[in-house]
């Protein structure tokens, strides 16, 4: 019987969605081992034993997997941002491909081809956005970085390999500013202190940099000094904002922004269009992969210029607006009012006149359009991680679009929703995984569904 602190030999044969390797003992119990790779033969110390599975940690690598590499980040083993820095990128893509295939077949019970994953050309410096918690270290000095896995313990990091180099410059300048002033740091436990998060966005094409400080209050002391330090050290600085969040919550941004330098927004380009980006705007963090994902969605939509296109969960309108020239009419739906205003602004900036945007949740708007008799020919879906759910799928089914293009950030909820679509009379034609977030556990997918007559 396996028990805590046992040391066993284990062959790693598969991997979980969160990045742990999985091996089985001689009696068939699954053991989950972080930082392991498929193909590893390991000496593992058992940390916890449940009824049908256990958790362990690597004591010694007896025989490394062929895909195992030396991690290129000193924080990898502690930081909760990346999970695949110890294997080759080719192996990471294979694991993600398998994850999507298994979800579609096993969870969804869907017999549809899963096409080869669209890999990212860049695995380093691809992120254009960072939201870094700020805390106080044991030495009393500020720390900023990412949370350790499944915790709120900040792993202090001077430079993340997924982020552009200028983000490290912002972090360095912020530390210098804090050292020169008496601004205090927010404490999650007490709810006291001022500076909570450092939030940065970069326009990859325009090279415009936004820096936003999330504070427990109205602002920071000596903001003029901070702006001067940022401007002197960052030639591409476009705007600096203060976001006020006084709530004792895990939600990062509060509702109010105050611009202390620049115009409060940056711009960037995607699929040949120009977009305005505020702190509240949804914008894909990997712009180059977003263009490949949208190209696949556009291929699946198969627009001829005569269709009504319904873009549910449209955010700031990026997917729908990228297809507006190919359809007769675009209707975008988003529940966040600021995002809807951004979408309307982005349509105006790009001289797109065939777009209409509704501020409502997706089920409510879909029901409203059905009542109006607005039958879409094609529906684009890009829901949050929780997916669409049965009610919305039924509402979409009642509108009888010819095709549904489903962009998903979670293979499990995608697979569940494909089941709902099958019950509503839609066949899953194919699914294509897209690696938007190299070195992390996340994988996106695009699915094409067609009505069954």
C-alpha cells in the first residue's frame, strides 16, 4: 500500500492540463509529478496519497525523456506562469494537441478530425500585456512578479522571458521610485497599503507603451517624479494611468482610471485594422498568433459578402471587425459597456459602416435578435473559460445559422458545448488547436460546426 514519504521508481507516460507528468505504480495507482516529462524514468517521493491517486515530487531523474531540456528561467520551478520550460517546444505542442484530441473524443464524445496544432513562431517575448502583483518581501523590500502555483505568494522577478524587454525596464524604474519615496505596498491580509499591481501593455506594431498602477486609494505620492522617471527611461512611453481599486478582492482592476500622462490609451494593428486599447480593453496577448487564429476562424466562416455575421462575446470587436469586409452585416454582442464603446470606436476608426454592437450578455442578446427575426448566417463564438452552456447553444440553434465558428480557451468546456450543439442539430466538422501561450498550460482551439438538414 502506497503511503506518504515512500520513494518509488516511476515511468511518466502522460501529462495533465496543468503540466504535471503522470505515471502509474505496479498496482495501477496514478501518481502526479510536477516538473516531469513524458518519457522520464524517475525516483519519486510520495507527498500525499488519496484513494485512487497520489502526488509526488522528483527525487532523482534516473533516465530523462528525450524531449527534456534545461529550463532557461531561474524562476521556473517556483513561478506559476510557465509549466513547460523543461521540455522542447515540439513536445509541448504534441502534449497540447493530445489534450484537445482527448477532450473532443472523451469528454464530448465527438467523432471529428482534430487538425495539427498551429504552433507559435515565437516562444519568448511574445506577451504584450502583464499584470504583476506587488508585495513586500521578507527583507522589507518590494517584490513583483507572478504568483507561485496555486498560491498568492509572489515570486520576485526582474525580467520574465515571456515579456518584452521594456517591461523589465518599467519594473526596474518602479522599484527605484519606491526606494526614493514613502509609498507603501498593499497587504492582501490586512487590506492596507497603497500599491497593488503594476499593469503594462505594449502595441507590438506601434511600439506604444502603456503603464498603469493599481492602487488602494486615489493615487501615489509624488506621481510627477514617477512620470519623469518613466519618461526619461522609456522612449516608447505613450501613457501612464492610475487605476483605483479599494475593494478587498482578487479582481485586479477597479472601475476608475485617472490619466497622469498621455491620452490614456495606446493603439495597435491587427489583421490590417487599427485598434485603440485602454486598460479595460480585451486584446490578445500574443498578437502574431491572434492573426493566425483569426485567419483560421475566417476560413471556417467562409463568408461570401452576402451574410449576416453574429459575433457573440465580441469584446472590443477584433474578430468580427476583421471579417466585416467579407459579410453584408456584422452584429457584435458584449456585456461590458466599455468594451462595446471601444468596439464602436474601432469600427469608426477603420471606416467600417456595416457593424452594429449590442451591450448585453450573449444569451439575452441572442434571444433579442431571435425575437427581431434577425437570422444570422454565421455565428462566431469566443466565450470565457466557462464556455457557452446549454441555454445559449439552444438559443443559437433556434436561429438556425448555417455555420458556427467556436473559438475556445478551454478544451473541456469546448467539448461539452460541442455535445450541446450536436443535440441542437449541429455537426462538428473539424477542430484546430492554436498555441497562443507557449510555455504555459493554456491552449486555444477553433471549431467549425455546420447545421444538419
